[in-house]
């Protein structure tokens, strides 16, 4: 039995968007059309990148100068690991991360070098941002300017106030292997060159023989807390996923406070769960018999299988 769990970001999401829920369902179908865990997560994430509904791929946020700089990572329990950071060229950063994992000696490629690889390999180029994205950027920039922040500060506060954290991710178990993939445009108004948690294994994504996880939220907090690395250690100590998520939640809140992040995880024991300490998180649980896309509200732990 295949297990696929995906998310469309955690943050201050007040009411469900029907388009976002539909995009999650479509991503489930794209993932479920494949049989191995790596293909499942890459196809599900690529569908969310293309949907324009989330902060990844076509829907990516813009940095302080109004440019797109995207991060993505992919990993399997069998040892494949690849990520890209601050890329501007590819339509699907997750596919470029997979190429880094499968076709290079490296783990993480950043900036123009990664873009050159994408272009050289003939990967499709991302179309310019939609008018909606550019308008949102202008509005945020005005807010940011009104904030009169000291030089080089205040970007994260502005993005966080606007509740904009809708990175995408997918985790899967195919009965033999686990895989995780995460992709983002990063936080709005970030300084050019800023890289968040998404391409950092143990922070934004992780797959080990025990678990596959994908995080979303404030990258600066997630990198400090390394939630997936810690979750893997908790599972290694013999805890089940539910117990491990409870302890992890306390560790995260002590380390970086509430309102900072959410994550999804599946284990090789067939458990699937969600943790989030933000107002909301979009997720979808996808099996061959049912696809359930939801906006969860209020924070906490949700066990979908096991626990
Ligand atoms: N985690 C992403 C970042 O900080 C943002 C998000 O989750 O939307 O780059």
C-alpha cells in the first residue's frame, strides 16, 4: 500500500482557498500516478510548483528587489540526496534538485551555477510571475517601507505579519523506500541571496530508513530547530510517531516559539502525522482509495495513520 502525504504550507491562513485545495488534490493524483516513493514526491511537488497556488515554482514569492529565488530539496531512505538554493531559472526546482541527487557528485547547488545546469540540460524555464504576485509584492513593499525598519531588517517581520508561508512538500512510503521533497520561493521580501530551511536536510526535508519529513514555516526558525533531524532521533530512540511529535512540539516551542512552523512525516512503520504551531496548514492525504485535502486550523498534532 502506497502512502503519500503532501502539504501546501503553514502560516496565518484564515480561510480555505478552493483553488489551493483543488491544487492539492491534483498534486495527490500526480503523485499517486507513480509507484516508487521518489517519483511520487517529485511529481506531487512539481504539480504544486506548476499550480501557482503556493509559494513554490510559478507561485513563488519575490525577494526585496522583486526577483524570484527558489529553493528545493529531495531525499530518499536509500541515500539519494540533492538540493538547489536561490535558483531563478527552472520551472520546477524540485526536478533540478533530483538531477543534483542523481546526476552529479554534489548535494547542494546554488545560484547561477545551478541555473546554468538547468539551462544546459534543457529544463523548462519558469515563466515570469503573474500579475497577482507582482501586485502582492508592491503591497508588501509599501508596508515594509512604512515600517521604517533599520537597514537590512524587518523583511521577515513584514512577511510573517502578512502570514505568507506556503511552501510545498511531499513525503511518501512505497512499501520499500521513503522519500521526501520540499520546494519554496522562500519568505517574501527576503534579502537577495537569502536561503531558508527548504534545501537543508534535517531542516526543510529529510528521508532516513525510519522517516520521511517535510517542513514549512519561517526558515530562520526551522534551521535553528532542525525539526526533522530531531524527529528522526526521537524515532530512533524507539518512540512511535505520535509520541515523537509530542516531544518535538515542546522542543520546537522552547527553541523558537509558537507561530513558527509545521511539518508532515511518514514512517516505515506506516504511520503518518502532521505537527504545526501556526494558525493553519494545508495538507492532503492521498491513497489509491481516497484523497483528503484540508486546511487544518488551530495548531497541534494530527495523526492520519498510526498513533
Ligand atoms: N520555509 C520557507 C522558507 O523559509 C518558507 C515557507 O515555508 O513558506 O524559505
